C-alpha cells in the first residue's frame, strides 16, 4: 500500500502560468522523490503599467512516501 503526502508550494514566472508550474515541479523534485501529481489551486498575475509582469501559481504537489 502506498502512502502519499501533499504539500503546498508557490511559484512564479515572467513567462507563463505553465512555466511557473514546471519550475515548481523541477525545484521540488530536487528534494522530493516519487512526485505523482500537481494540482493548480490558484493562479494570479502581477500587473505593472497595464501589462502582466509576473505569473504566479499556488500548487499542491502529491508524492509517495518511501
């Protein structure tokens, strides 16, 4: 039987929400093994001078505990 744990992380990117999500998984995988899934809980963006300058995501990452 597998035991799973869920953590919540925040990430940002100047490119896109997808890029922010990919960066979060890449960084989390440096210290977590067996990542199973990612759930995007919230998305937001920072606006400056009527343009989006930063995309932000709040993610839940699920991984298997060994």
